[in-house]
C-alpha cells in the first residue's frame, strides 16, 4: 500500500511520521513540494497510490477521476482550508475524504498578531534598514484605543480577537456565521461588512475563501477605509484583490500590509508588492509550528488509516 503526501509542513517533519507508516506496512511517496504540485503532476502521481494527504494542491475533479481510475481509495486534506479541494467530486466518485479542522487557531492567530505589531511599530522595516547600514527611527503607532476590523470569527478569528484584546484594542468583528457567546458580545462589536470599516486602523482577514469572500478587500472597500490603514491577511490570498491593494499602497491610502498569503504562490518575482518596503511578507506558513504540524499530521494519519482500514500503531 502507498500513501502520497503533498503537504510541505508535514513533509518537513516526515522523519517523525515515517515510522508510523512503515509499521503499518505502507510506503510513503514524498515528492519535492515547494508550495503545491500542478494538476498535471498530480494526475500522474495520484493514480499510483492508495491514499493521499493533500496540502494546498489543486485537488480537482480531474485529479480525483484519474486517482479513481487507478489505485486511489481515500484522501485527507491536511489542515483547515478546503477551498482547493473538490469535495463534491469525491462524493460523486465515492472517495472518502475529510480535513483536519480546529488544529491551528492559536498558531495562525499569533502570526496575525505579529503582523499587526510589526506594522504598528514598523519593526520589520527598521530591521531591513539597519541591515542596509541605516539608522532609521520612524514613529510607530500605539495600539491602545485603536480599532481592528476582524473579518472572520472562526477558530483562527476567535484566537486573534482574544490575543489582540490584551493590547486594549477595539475590535469590530465581521462574520455572518459567527457563533458568539455572551462574553463575545460584551468584548467585541459585531457588524455587517463593510459597515464601520472607516473606523478601522487595521483590517485583519482570517476568514475562509468562498465565492462571497473572494476579493472582498477590493478597490471599493479600500476606498471606504481610513487613510493610512494597515491590512493583514492570514487566510487565503484571493481574499484581497492584489491589484487594488497595490494601488492603495501607491497612493498612501494603505500605509502597509502584512501578507502571509498571496493570489499567486510563491509570490512572483515581478510582483509590485515587492517594492513596498514597509510591508511584511510570509510564505503561507502561519500554521507551521512543530507542535501544530505534529497535531494535524497525526489526525490526518489516523483519518486516512481508518479510511484504508489500517490499524494505527500504538
């Protein structure tokens, strides 16, 4: 039996997980993945394996049909986001599949908060300037009394709100599906997007990518924002229309942005975003901690082994 793993964080710690597969008599197929494999690469690989632990790859109906025509029996989407996986195709093809929810709320939230702090005090910019031989002293922004527009109030959003509250920041939450407690109602202000967007000093997106949230940060909504707003995205790249963000950065409407994710990943070398030195860029790496990867990987292995009717070694 063979299992394909295409999730970079899990591949990065594969030495820890490989013995679990070996004890179960399963061969691991571990290609070199920077961010994702292409659809064509997957169409070649997936039919040769019995199980697939999916990263952010294009897990399309074409890929699953090719897998079904070969050996593929089951799949697991490693992590929380599922926008890259055609679950309806799996249902149609009778391929059992699940994701690993509620794994990284705190991990991704800490990245969001680090970007807010970095943009407020321009610490990343200062670091770059010092390395270049300069001694800059830009005036930062105190956080207390300022306002964050938090888009998304799921596991990541709730952790982000909780962490930010420690800085005495006012938090406006935008999530029509938010499950909120009485304590949440007292701690945060719940609004309908884009209501009140003009009051926010920071806009932080932690929502899932859906047809309704795609490009919700666009030229029109940026126009509504406060001059000098700082934007943070730790969810999915297409939440933000990057062309509109670039125009906002050029005009100064947007002071700076902290982006862990992009519309095209890796970020193209010719992207104009690279020209804005006060911005902070990541590598779609918000969930990647040793503990978080371990937690999600063990859950993915357990779910896949159950689908394949393989006992998880003690």
